[in-house]
């Protein structure tokens, strides 16, 4: 087939027209798509579900929520019976709860929450009891009865406190807005070196510690991160350090030596000395002059008595003069004894650790009031425990010293920034870190 020049021109024009049309319609489609896409994006964004408000990990907008506190002589049965829960169901719940929480331990003053149905506000769907600010127990009262435990999110913040001591360590901490339980933690750290029963008015302390918060409210104190305690003019530092994340940390001085010693200063964390070691004392019961080869610490009946060092219990018994007593052999050199207990908490042959509760303060045997008589043997001879000086310490392995020194430098800078002014409220709360802990 032959094409003349006119035919060729016509074909070229047709090709140009068709090409323009394709481009036009393609452009129209592209433009139409680009114009519609924002609308589609907006619609997609609108369809993203909004998280529902929750309490105890339950959607609160699906129920009516009632917050209350357990009253005196109020139990699971009379709480739930007021919300249309029958006795048979309550009994089943108590049985299901046994492995998780004993319902008999529901205590007056503790909070509880009841979720009721929107269409029936008098009928309970969930009952939640809080034995403490962190833990809670959920009783699912719907068709399938269920009981499970949960924990609230805990925020941990670093805080600081510095103070002199005018009356007591507890008073100084409370005066500065810190958790008074820090007093016990300080006694555990410095129990080998500080006479907490004889803290003077010239003593002072600086602490950086963890404080735990639930719902933005403080619930308790975590561990002390660093501290310096001035006692009788001597400053003692302690820095918390973990060699790795799987082991529990220890406290070391600025040189990397463990602050822990072989023996604590006293068998009670807080008490007062009523009678010291002496070769001649008028006995308060027998009314005769005789040696008193121990140190008496007065404390309320039932106060825990702790082992001052690691060892093995050689005697846990009762005698006419000693009352309930415990004797511990620590090694070939040292032995300790604790008299007049109301109750013993260990048995003969048992191995005990420093700080472990071995009994409770009482006045059994030849005693006029609740106290513990603490006796100390060195090489088979009774000596004055308060005059013993135990310097042995375990240093941090050298491979950790570089990391430890960095921690010390940082903590010393924080402690140095705190000022101790007599009688003033000196607590300085600095939120350095916030981390959520799902389990404690």
C-alpha cells in the first residue's frame, strides 16, 4: 500500500491529536487524585481510635466508678452485698482469691473501687481493693468470675535532703519534707560506724535518694544513691554502686572500700543505752554490786533484735537469769549473745546473716523492763563491744574502679551543692530521672 504526502500529513495530525488527548486525560486523573488525597488522609486520620480513659487498666467510661475506703468491721461480704452480689458468688470469689490475696486481710482505712453498670448503677461489675498504694487486686464479677493482681505505674525520682540534727534523725527528715523511713536506711548503711543511739546536736547529713511516686504522690523511699553523714566531727561518705545489672548494689566510700564491716555497732537500729560494760555495777534487781559484762539497750517490747554479724547460732534457749536468749559464734575469734528476749526467731545450728532478725525485745529473766543485754566475746573473753574497732573491709574489684570514680565525682558534686543550715527546711527536690516501673 502506498501513502501519498497528503495521507502522511493526515496520519501525523491524527497521531498528535490522540497523543494530546491521552496526556490531557492522564493529567486530569492525576489532578483529580491529588485533589482527593488530602480528603482521604483527613478521613483516615479521623478514624484513628482515641484511647479511652482507664483506671486499674479498665475503661472507666463504660461504667460508673465509686471510690471508697474500707470502714471498721467491713468485709468483702458486706461491701459486695450492697451492690447486688449474692453470698454464693462472694464465697466463690473468696476461694478464687486465696492464691492471690486473702480476703480476710482486707483492712479498715484502705481504699477500694467499685465499677457498676451504666444501666444498673446498683450492680457491681468489678471490685478493686488496694492493700497499698502500688498493688491492687481486681475481682471481675461479670459472667465468668475472675481474680487477678495488678500494679500501678511507679515513677522514680531522684531527690535530695540536707539537715542538721536538733532532736532526732526522724524529726530532721520530717522537718525537711523527706521520707522518715530514710532513717532506717541510713542506720543500715552506717550501722557499723555511727552510734545512732547517741547522735549529737552537731551531727548533720546530706543525702541523694530515690523516691517513688504513684499518681504523682510520694509513696515511699527507694534506695539511697549517695550520702555523707557527719558524726562527732567525722564525715563518712557512702556511694551506691552496682557492678552489673543482675546483682544487688553495695555501698562504698570514696576510695572504693565497702562500708560494711564484720560487726554492727548495736543489735537494735534505734535505741538508747541504759547500762554500759563495767566491772562494778549495782544490780537493779539483786541490789548487789557486781560486774556487768554487757551493754543494755532499752527499746519498746517487740522491737526486732538483729544479729550484729554473720555466724551460726550455737544456743537459742531460755534460762532463769538470761530469759530468752540467743548466742552466735561468728568465727574462731568472736561470739555474741542477746538476752531477755520476749521471743526468739532463730534455732540452734541455724546460719544467720548480719542484720537478720533473731528475736524481739522483752523483759524475760532477771530484768526490770524491756531491753536487750548485748554481750561480746573475743578469744573466749568477754569484752566491751563498744570499744572494739573493726577496720577490715572488702574493696571494689579494680576493673570497676574507673566507672565507680565517675559515679563518685558526679555524686560528690550533687552533695557539695547542698547546704546545711541549722533549723531551716533544706529539702531540695530535683527530678533528675523519671522511669516507669511495672514491677517492684
